[in-house]
C-alpha cells in the first residue's frame, strides 16, 4: 500500500521497540489515521525516517526502550572481532 503524506501533515514521529531487537515507529498525523511502521526489511529505513524528520523539522520522540536498543547497537557495531 502506498500513501503519500506531506511533511506539514506530520507533527511528530514516535520511535519504539516492539520485540527484543525490533524497531518500530508511528507517524502521527494532524488529521486522519496515524501510520504505524513496524516491519522494515532494512534497519537503515528507521535512520532514513529520522533524517527526514530532522530535514523537515518534525518532532522526534523515542521511548526509553528504543534509546537503550540504539545504545546496544552502537556498542555492538564498535566491537571488532
């Protein structure tokens, strides 16, 4: 399903964790239904969504669990085997 939403329609995007290591986000809209994004094949898609928010001055909200998961990812990526 394809839905186009203009940045002006988005007051905030909330990032959260849905399982042990799965990311999710909800795009809050001024009118209409919110858009829930849970299953992205590429984890970089959430980084792209966050970058979109920064470019268009959309508020970003991250839950405590999501922040912890980001911290784990940074720690794991910095380890060299």
